[in-house]
C-alpha cells in the first residue's frame, strides 16, 4: 500500500468524521441542553437538572399541543392510508384509458400547487364549510394534500402483488372488499407502513396549515406552539425551546424505532421476502 493511498484513506475518513460531527452536534445539544439549568448554544456536559421540565410542564399549552399533534398526525395517517389503499388498488387493477397519465397528472399537480400556493382558496373553503378551529377540518385538508403522492407510491406495491391470490379468492366467492381486506392488504403492509410513517412525519412538522386554520391556541399543535417560546424581546428562550424540542422529538423517534424493528429495511411490494 503506497503512501499516497494511505494519505487518501486518512483524508477520506477525516472528511467523514467532520461531516458526522457536523450533524451530530445539534443532536448532542438537544440531548444535553434540557438537563442544563442555564443552557447556552454550546454543547457541554449537563448538570442533570430537571427544572426545565418542571417549567415546561407548567406551560399552559405545551403538553396540550403535543396531544393535538398526535390527533392530527394519527387522524391524517389513517385517512391517507385508507383512501390511498383503495385508490391505488383500483388504479392497479382496473384498466381505464389514460390511467397512467391521470396518476402522473395528480402527482404533478400536487407538487406544483402546494399548500402555500393554495392557502387562500383553502382558507375560503374552510370558512364556508365552518371548518375553522376544528381538528376534523384540518385533517381533511391535510389528507387531500397528501393523497396524490401516497396513491402514486402505494400503486407500486399494489402492482407487485400476485393476482393469482385474488383469482383464487374470487373462486371461493369473495367480494371485492373482502379481497382487498383479506388478501391484498396483508401483502402490502410494508407499503402501508411506509405511507403511514410518511404521512405522520409530514403532519407532525406542518406549520402553515395549522397556523392558518386553528386560531384557538388550545387547538394548535406543537409545530405552532413552539414558535411562541420566545421572550418578550423576541429572543429564543433556550430553556423552554430545548426542553420542548426534546419532548417534540420523542414521539417521532419512537415511531421510527417501532417501524424499524417491525419491518427494518425490508420494504418490498407484494410478498415480504
């Protein structure tokens, strides 16, 4: 092994270490700052004080906003998975003229017409339907925004499922809904888990729509409440922000660990290998 090769390997691993440190430092700060009585922007060994958690527990809206985020995320994920599964199955099995063009058009429109571009008509529609300050209305709007991409992703899983299983079920008199519920859905569970995690992650960090449609602070999710944790002078209150940020991250980490343990990286269409 030449000296040039050794120096190249050393430089490569040094670069990897610098990149990892760049991404790890914010996580280390988030893990240590909530347990420090007077946190700063520096990463340092915490003094393991729980005073910050006591302060955030006394905040009138902090814990309630986390519950609101769970309601919005789970409600949207359930609707997205249910509607996307039915629509993706129909697009995968029913042969209609222009099917693929319709699917790509839906995906393209959902990418071009974002929530920011459509927020004025969405807000007017919510006002007309009396959906302002309701979790139900916000869940419906978020579901509509996520459905096109969810259908597009889930269709690949539906295409990979063996049609022979469905034909066998029809021979024994199964209805279309029974085929979907008892044959297709068990085969595409990894795909459904992918869509569910993706939907929860999108809703969990969504700020714009909840901020526009939920005027009642008691109804607002954590993504909106976290922007209120500043002092009267507009400075970030690191004690509250770091502690609330840690609590805000825990549900997503738990969801990732659960899905990773159950499915790992074995997301395949059709039968799980």
